[in-house]
C-alpha cells in the first residue's frame, strides 16, 4: 500500500482548543489545501491533494515582488526539455500514470536497498538502489517526462510584466512558480531513481577503459554524467530497454575520454619540446640510438636540478617525469602545495621559461643516431 509520509492526526489534535489570540489550530489537512481561487494542476482530487502537499513541502512561498518577478522571467525564458508522448494531452493519462493518487511512489519497496558484496564499500553505496523491472522502467520514464510536460505547460500561465501590481496576478504568479518548481523537483526524483538503478551498468563499462593514463574515478565521473544525459534523451516510446541505449552512450563517452587524454599527452610532449629539447630529427628517423637517448635524459635531469623545489615538483608531475606515472592536474598540485590553481599555472610557466633559456644557452651536441 503506497502512503505519503505524513504524520497521522488524531481527532483530539484536530479539535484542539483555541490558541491564544482566538486563532484556531491549523491541522495538516488544512495546510494541504490549495489557495482559494487559484487553478488546479491535476484533475484527480486525490492526486491534486498529494501535489499541493508536495508543493508546500518542497517549494516555499515567495512573497517579495522582486524575487517573484525574477523567478517568473527565469521560467518564461527557460524552455523545459522533455520526451513527449501523444497521450500526454489526453485526460485519461493521469489515471493511468498516477493510479495511486500520489505524486511520488513512496513505499518500503521503493526505498529498499540492495547489497552488492562483490564491490568495494564506496562503490557498493552507489549501487544500493534496486534494479527496475521493464514495467517499472517504462512507468518511471513516463512519469518523469509527463511531470516536465506539465511544468512546461504552466509556463504559459506566467505574467512576466514588470508593471503588474495586482494582488490577484501576484498570487497567481506565485502559485504557478511554486507548481513549476514542485513538478521539476518531482521529475528530478524519478530521474535520480533511473540513474541510481543503472550505476552497476556504468561501473561495468568504464572499468574496461582503465589504464595507466586513465584513472577509474575520472572515467566513472564522466560515465555518470553521460548516463544522466542518456536518461534525459531516452524515448521510452520506441520500445527498447534503457540499458541498451545507455550502454552505447556511456561506452562512446569513455572512448572519447580516453582519446582526449591521449591527445593531451601528445600536447604535453610537444610542450617539453618547446621547452628546448629539440628532437625534431627523431620524428623523421625510424628510431633513436641509446647514446642520443641517454644524452637527452642526462641533459633534462641537469636542467631540472637547476629549478627550485616547487618548480621541479610541478614540472615532473605535469609532464609525468621521474616517479610520476600519471600527469597530475593543476588543481591536484594546488591542493598538494596549498596554493591556488592559478599560482600553479604561473609556476609552471616560469619553470618552462627557465628550461627554454637553459636549452638556448647550451644546446645539446649532435650525436650520431
């Protein structure tokens, strides 16, 4: 049985004595009533009551005129994206999508957590949401997109005029903004449910792309973002399972990430060349002699020793030299040294300029390859 998470009210509480000042105690039932004279959002009385209650929980009333006008203009200018369906305009869709008369299906089954002992603890927490059945998946997508569809419809009821001073128009705008924000909040709940239930899929895909230059955490973060985009763009009306579509999206995204990192390493190598290590002949030659390679390594080590401690650390970390297996980001180095990211960028540029000057003053002698 699906129930809203509201506290039961006894007859004693509902019929309490008058408070000080002669005001009656307001019961939860009275709090969930829609403001008098303002339009309904749903046709079903039960669903409308559930939605009004949800509005009052998640979207507080905006009383300041300036704040309200700012919210009105923002929603008027911001078109809401959704994957439409032909039956969204039919009156019967509410009864089929929200047969339980609740905007969110909050029940013990929905909040059930799934244990995944085969994963590390920090990954197991990401995969606690149970997998959706095909029917649950279709219902979740349809509810998410229908709520966005309703929110987009309500945008036409907003009056963005700066000269509006009518109290009636102010109240109507306030109520419409609250309904739009509540609908979007509920749609985000369904979106999060779809993302969380497919986290195992993302983990199984991105771990295949992990190597010395592409860490699992970075690939996982990108994969989750790709999954969120896939949820927004998936058309459940085509009849395919979402996992089929999401697999292709996450896989392409991971491959693109790996290729971008590879190009970044190539640019890093070119930066080392620009610092004064001229190996243009080596690009044309089929190989490099051991003597030439040792001369380059020795020269670079000598030049690095002339840098100060911070500059040497930054160059080694940024260009994966010495014991640094991976290229470290500016932010990671900033956290390590306790300075800003911009300061790390300045130190890196200063160190590269020093290396280039040193290479110009004492070029590497030609060695037969």
